[in-house]
C-alpha cells in the first residue's frame, strides 16, 4: 500500500478551507448555521440544508452577501433517503464535488421516561439520528475515496456519554453516532478520509430550548459547568472548522467534547 504524505500547510494557515465544498444538514439555524458561516469565512463553499426552503434561502443569502457565490440552499428532510440523494446531487451539479460532510440535523420528538417512549418516536429518533447519517456517508464516500481526501463530521452530544432520565432515546442515538464514527474511521482511514464526532454540551439553541428556556433552568445548568455558562453555536463551530481543515488532518475516530467542562 502506498504511503500517504501529509498535505502541505496553506499560506493562509491550518484552518484554510479555500477550494473545499461542505454539505451541512440542519444549517438554517443554531449549530449548523454557525458551522456554515464559519466554513464560508475560511473559504469553503457551503450548502445550507434543512426541511423548510425559506430559512435555508435566508442563511445562504446572508453568507453570499459577505462571500459572493459561496452558498446555495438545498432543502431536504433527513428522514427521506431520496431527499438526501437529491441534496448530494444538487451540490455536485453546482459546486462539482463534496469534500466535507457535516451530519448535524437530528430529531428528538419525545421528552420523558425511557419506559414510556412510544415505538414510533423511538424508531424516528434512531432512524433520523443514526441511519440517515449512514445514508449520507454512503453517498459521499465514493468520490472522497477517488480523491484520497475527505472529512466527515457528525454532531453528537455529551448525552451519548452519560445517562439521562428524560431524553434517553436521543442519548442512545448520540452514543451510536460515536461508534459509527469509530467504525468508519477504521474503514476509511487508508483512503485519507477522516470521520469524527463533536459532542456539544447544552447549547442555547431552539432545539434544546426545553432544557434552558427559563432563568432557573439556565442558572441550574450553568452552575454545573466549570465555565459557568451555557454554550453558544459559535462555540461548536470552531471545533468543526478544526476537524474539517488541515489543522485536523491527523485526527480521526474521535469524539471532541465541547461542553464548557461539564463532563469533567
């Protein structure tokens, strides 16, 4: 087997993403939006995707206002394999390739005891948060293999590292994503394709609103965090830039915890 040499560092630095194309699901708001904005800032072309066209168009337009031609909007529902294939196909038609995949979109339709979760809610969580990620990875890996380069990032959660009494199925899915990354890192490493997870703590997004949207709730959660605050979407975007760029070229199969120290 040929020995792959480490790529040379760009004159623009370890975090330069110029010439790269990134697909980011769930990127019309929250963590996904922040990742897309920071990727574009560092030079990448980005594909904004979530279920509703309007919010996707708004985010893409805002990015293009700062970096003309750097963003397109391709709405897609992660529960539909056909939608996800169309997302990849439209990305290639516009930008020619996919260098970076960020599996950020996820579902959590149930809040309560694991013993009470309905079968359909459990199935939806596992399908959207694990199987859909595997679908997308299957769709992008062939071209990454052909180029001998690629970065796949799954946005997991610290919930995958510890038990939880009210979002248990979601945490199960996020633990599975960590194992998915480890398995694929082993398989794809010889092709210079890196597969990693980012595991955020509690970030102030609409998705996690039920956990922090009262002064008491935010104070309680912040008190358990050494940095004494909840996360912001930008706090997670930096980790994604690292994993997507030359800075993370020797990082694969890992779960990068970004939680203000909560799990320590």
